[in-house]
C-alpha cells in the first residue's frame, strides 16, 4: 500500500514540476541562446537521466537473476555505445547543425524524400523502445498494488500522455538531470543497504553460486503458466490443500495454477529452457542461453554499441551543446555517469538468487529489484525500501517514456509533417495509445529483449548511415536508401520472427534472435556497394569536410 | 536583456517546431578561410583517431568476452571473495571505457589545435585577423 502511495507521490511531483517548476526557473530573452548556455554538466546528467530506462532500472537485475552474471554485458554495451557516439558521431553531427538523423540525411545527401524514409525508421525504433517501458510500468504497478498487468500498462500510458499534455513539454534540461540523480539514488541506496543488512553468510552465498541454490525459507510458489522443471533431488512439497506431495528427482510438468509450498533448504527446481540457477552457464560472464554464448555476446554487443548512435532521442540531445568540442566532452561525462549507475544492478541479481530464487519459477524475474528489499530486510525498513525502488522505477518509466514520446512525436513532426503544438499533442497521444496496445501482449517477454530489438534496428539502419555519411565521401542517396531498407527489414524481421514464431533450434535460432552480427555488415555492405554504382553530387566532399573542420 | 519571460521548451519540442527556414546547410561555406587540401588533411587525421578508438573499443569488448570464454580460470581466481571475471565485467570495464573516450576526445582536440590555420573553436564565429602568412586568399 505504501508503495502505491509512493508511486502516486512521484506522479504528482512530476506533474507539478512539469507545470510550475520550469516557469519559476529562469527568464531569458532568447531561449535558444539560454539553452546553449546550459553547462555541459547539466547536459550530461540530463542525457544520462533520460537514457536510463526500464531496461536499466529493472530489466538488468532480473536478467542477472535469470541468466547469470553475463547479463551485465547489456550494461557494458549501453555504456560503450556512448564511446562510439563520442568517437564517431558527436562532433560532426553537431557541426552539421542537424537536429535528428533524418535531418542529417538531408544535409548530407540532399533529398527530402530520404528524410521521410528515415522518419519511418524512427517510428519503428521508438515504438520498439517504448513498448518495454510500458511493460515495465505495468509489471511494477501490478506487483505493488495487485491489479492486473493491463491496468498498470494503461495507467502508465494515460499518465505519460497526460503529464506531457499538462506541461511536460516544457520540461527543461535540468528536470531530466534531476531524474538522473533520482534514478541513481533509487537503485544505489537500497542496494547498499541490502548488502550491508544481508549478513556475511548471505553475501558469501551470493558470491559462491557453485554451492547450490536453495529456498531460504518455506516458500509458496504458484505456477502462473504450465511449467516443466527438473529436480536434482527428491523433495516433499505441500500442495494448496495442505497435503504433502512427493516429487521424485527428474522431470516434472505442472499445470498453470498449481501451487506448491517448498520447504526451507530444498533445492530450487530447474525450469526447462533456462540455465540452471547458479550452474556453470549462470556463473560464466557471457550472454546467451543457447549453446553459443560467445557469439551471442558478440552479436548483442555489436547491436547495443552501434545502435546507441542511431537512437533518435540520443542524437537529438547533442545539438544543445554550443560547439562540437563541448558535444564530445558531454558524451564523455555521460559515460562516467552511466558507469556509476551500472555498478548497482548486479547486487539485486546476485542477492536475488539467494533470497528470492522462486522468481525464476514464475518467469517474473523482471521484478526482483522490487521484491528483494522486502525479503532481505523484513519490517518497516523493507517496506520503505520497496516503496523507494517501486517509486523510482515508476518515475524512471515516466521520465524516459515522456522523453521518448516527445522525441517520437517531435521527430515525426519535424521530419514527416509540419510541426505545431496541437499536432504534437495529438502525436504524443496516438503514440502512447499504440505503445500501450503493443505492450499488452508482451508480459511474458523480457524487457531487455525488446529494448535490444530497438537497438538492433537502429544499429542496422542509422548507424551505417551516420558512419558512412560522416566518414566516407562517396556515400550516395540511392546507396543510403538501399542500405536503410535492407537493414530495417532484416533487423525487424529477424528478431520479430524469433520472438513471435517458432524457430528451428541451434544456429538458425541464434542467428534470428541476435541478428546484429549479420544485419549490420549487410547494411554497411549494401550502402557501400550501391553507392559505388552511383555518383555522389559535387558538393558531397564539401559537405563531409565541413563536418570535420572546427 | 529584457525581463521578458520565455517558455523554456525541451530540446525535443524545439526540434519539432523548428522547420525549414534554415538555409540549405550543405551549401554553407566552411567557416574558416581554408583550402581544400588542408581540410582533407584534417579529415584524414580525425579519421585515423576515430579508427584507432573504435579498434581499441572492439579489442576491449571482444577481447574481454573472448578471454572469459577461453580462460575459465578467471572465474575461479577471486579478489575479496569476488571472482575475477565478475569484477572485470561489472566494475573494471567502466573506468576503461571512460578513459578510452577521454583519450579520444583529447586526441581529436589536439588534431584540431595542431592544424596551424585553426585555433580552438571559441573564436570560430568571430572574424579572424590575418594569420602570420597569407593563406593565399
């Protein structure tokens, strides 16, 4: 209950800040100049604050619990993406004066129609990125208040569009910067407290998964979906009516709705399709639930690192820097802030394996960050911490979703239609509706899987466009268009197939689920080869050289 | 400066409402009076720096993951009870990424400053007095 109140408080505060806080902040005769005077520190914090989404707040901890330490490669990729941005894109993009990637495409290649194609790609990427945010909001809300998942999703959509309409559109850089501090506090404070309060035994157990995973206390487990699992040793559980049930070692299948109460000290069953909790694959710091851990790690790293520069809401932030020099340094600041944040999600996953292992059986590991504090620190402290994490997570969805929706609507407005404030509001509302509808059926899909899908599409479309456009003088319009189409279709199609349709096991499944290793080179090659067959305009070299001259 | 209050909007909103009254960007001249050869040299130097950074980034990411696959001993050696490989992945990598990015930025800035016709960007928009030697313009 207190968590719901805390969430409500976060919502109200955000609304109030959105409507009043900015007006009270400053007056300026020219807000364009004023924003250019925002110091790089604020800008870096704002970027970091907006970038940390549901994937970072909840998804990472849940994946560490489910798949092992290797899940932290996502965090490394999210941060490394900014190294790629600083090295390849930040300075030149700023010099081009372009606000968005479609803008840059027009600068570099000159055709307004390419801009519309780019706008479509923006739409795909942003929707793929928004859906997991709403999923996360739905999951958190349903967890703390007991309402069904869809209520949380719809509520999140209403609140986000409402807060933007009421005044979130005026949210200035410093509000997003404040969100970074909030997100950092909400993940770091409970983590530190939990580590301190967990006790030396629990800490040691968390660091030694090879000792095995057991239920720390008598735990009721209600299987919400039919589950197949494997037991190492026989165990006697109690069913819903209180009668004891002998489960022999070996495979078992239980129907949806079955409830078993596992005794304290019993080994945790190993669900089919997941790595054994604490087993060899879990302990190895590589991504991948198939048999191809190194390939999956590399492909996912490629997708995330190269996709960052293609995310519309990331690039859009750099044009507020005064010069390219400043834009690069802001990027470096973002890396530091992200690195600081990512020190903490591991804690939840590691402690969760010891204290809340039943989450793996329920397939609901995304919630470990919210469930853990109550388990580890019983009493008032636990309740307060739960409220803190829940409110922080919900606030995170709010701020990231607002930023994303604005970037989506704004980008579309700028690149596909003529912009105006009422049109923008309409675009925001429509975008929120579509995202909510798409979020409803995806309760069973990991947040990070969806987010990486967005990154993969961005890496296969805008990354080649930006990299070749900025560093290669011979990129042409037909080449760029061809590459965009190839990249968009293959990336969207491959991951979509692997999520929505059955795939043959082995290499085909891996290549479809983590296609970046082949869609990115394919897109680059298509752009390069198609450009070779056509001639760039005379001013193309001038356009490129101008990007690198201070 | 007048005390007129202006609505501060988010960058995204400004982007959405700003529209094509801007001049065609690609036809704007290179800000400094400079010849193309110099600009080309600058471009190639910056490209070298960028390639170097990307190569190092790849080495860091793919090398570290490859090491985890090839040397399981990294999972058994511990520091303060924490397996070495976990420590590398969850802690050590972040300062490394930060250092790499910072090195890149410094190198890029040095390339820009080292070019004799170009100073630091602060003066880029102000008219520049004639350099020590005519650049031929």
